[in-house]
């Protein structure tokens, strides 16, 4: 999600919250392989805190000595913008990790001393077999979607969005099978976070985390997921009448929220520049295709400040429901206390807000509960 001012903590990859640090232990990483270039920067990043350490390659070698927290996950990467196979994830613990060989990337060299890396490679092959793409496949699709949007290839964008939805759906069952196989390994907490958070209800995520073994639950990632709360509004609009407003659509026609009284309305706040909004769009489209009827519709309100970019996004996304642009006079997003996007509100036929913050498959579940 994107904050209107600051970035929200409610993301698929969690930022650090107030978690008591566990005992730190020293770990050494020694690497030597032929394609390492002298002077090349190598980074060691804490996946949770985003704390970064760095070193430089000398004589085709680099070394880290870190006070490693064994409850977290770290990323070792070549450069600030590594290519595929120029980075790897590892669970830090006391000891020494050795990286050596004659290969051209981390994929082609031997990494010993970390069972997490072996599991990571196994997970990548597992997801490829079960879902048609490895761990990085969603990012690859996101890059392709951005390229399709940039050149205005609407058909390619639509096909890629369908691929993304299919991968997400397959990933749900694959993830549950994986953690059933490895319930007590720290990588399983990562798997839940990466493939299920924001894609199934939060209470189901927490139940899966609670079902992990003691070793997996001691990771910071597991702790953070267990302490997550649903997004809250700054003032409680739930079970209250939705504030009415009037905004213009892309043709300049004035549209009132109260025009839709008598049907269920999913009021969706987004923006063209909001990457999480665009990634969420396939779920919103699927919900519209499934439930669009005389008793249900979607109404989108963009907080874009550059109308031309908003209109281009409408062309790219092909959203077949009413699109409105917020303005400085109405400030509808402020009226609804929208602190981050995407954010949505489900409004019943009487005009009362009965739910908010529906993401991923939870959109279909909530709509199914009220419309079926």
C-alpha cells in the first residue's frame, strides 16, 4: 500500500516494528568466485529492519563479519540493483557461510554452512512445479505489466493480470502444503508472509503462523505477523452512513454517491502512481465480473493530482465501472479518513458502511457473504 504522506507498515514485506531484539551471535561470510570484480560493492541487508552493511570485493573475494540475529532473514546481494541470481536470502545463525566456485552468479557456486539457502532453492523449484513460476515470478509479472502499461498494450496487460491471479490462487494451496512439510523451519514464516499475507483474511494468516513449530515462531517475521492488526480508520465510520459526495467522471459528468442508493457499492480509493493499487486491480476486476448486477457495483475514486496520468491509467486498466477524480474542493479521501491506498469501503443499499479494507481474495469472500 502507499501512504498519502508516509509509507504504510501494512505491506506484503513487513517493515520493523517494536520487537524485542533476540540475542545476537557472530557469523562470518566468506566468498570467492571468478566473476567478482575488484571494487564491486556487496550488501548485507536485514530483511526485517532494512539495516544495511556493505563491503567491497578484493582479489575476487569479499567477507562479512556480523553480529547476526538468528531470528531474522538477511539478503546478500551484488550491487544496489542486482540482477537475477546476483542475490540470495539466508537465515542468520552463529557460524560461518562459505561461497565458492567457478560459476558466474550465486546460482552457479557452492554455498555451504546455511541450510536456509538449500531450503530456499528447494522452495523456488517447488513453486515452479506447483504454480508455473518460481519465487520471483510475481516480480517478473509486475515488470512485464509495467512495460505493457508503458507502451499501451492493453491486451498484454490483461493477459498478465490473469497470469498473476492464477499464480496467486495456486500459491495459496502450495504454500499450505509447504509449511505442512516444514512447520518448524524459519523459511516457512517467510513463505506465509510472501504468498498469503494480504491474499487471505488476516485471522487465517495468524492461525497458520500459530501452527508453526517453536523454532519457526521465534523469527521476527512470525512475531510481526502475529501482532499485525487490521487497518483502522482515524474515526469509526463502520456501521455509519457513508458521507455523500459529488465528483466528476473522466468525461466531466457529475456523479453523486447517493445516486447508487438501493444497491451495494464497493467504494475504492486508488491512484495511477500507486503500485500496490495496480497490483490489487486484478482482484477488483474479478469481483466486478463475478458480482456485477442491478444490486451491486464498484465506484472508484482516484486521488491523482495529474488528470492526464489518471486518464492514461483508465485506458490501460480498462475498468468497466464508474471512475471519479477527487478534487481539492471535495477532498473525499479526507472525508473518509483515507490514510493509505488502496483502501475501499463496502456500502449497503441503505447507504451504511458495513466493511472496509477488503484485499485480495477477501473481496470475493465478503461480497459472496452479502450478495449470495
